[in-house]
């Protein structure tokens, strides 16, 4: 699986586990809703710093966004 899609699906999983919309996640992370939409579709290539900014407000660690989908479940 493409690592960009893997990150996006893991972010979406964390976001939904917290019961957040993309707009709410955008407010928590400081990342635009448009960026989050592209991320969840595997169209963004986040930096290490962005992985940190995305995972922490959702109660995760950057490594949680990189886990293979089978491990993340």
C-alpha cells in the first residue's frame, strides 16, 4: 500500500475514533480542512513535523500514522 494512503487512512481512523469531523480535527491540529481531506485520500505527503502535529491532538503518536493498516486495527 502507498505510504501516503496508509497515513491518511490511519489519520481518519484516529479522527473517527475521537468522533471528530474533518473541520473539528482541523481546529485541533491547526491544519486546514482541505489539507486533511487530501491527506485522508492519500494525496498529501506530510512531513515529519506534520505527522507530529496531526497525531498529538488526536491522542496518538506519529508512529500511529505510519503503522500498516492491519496493525492499526
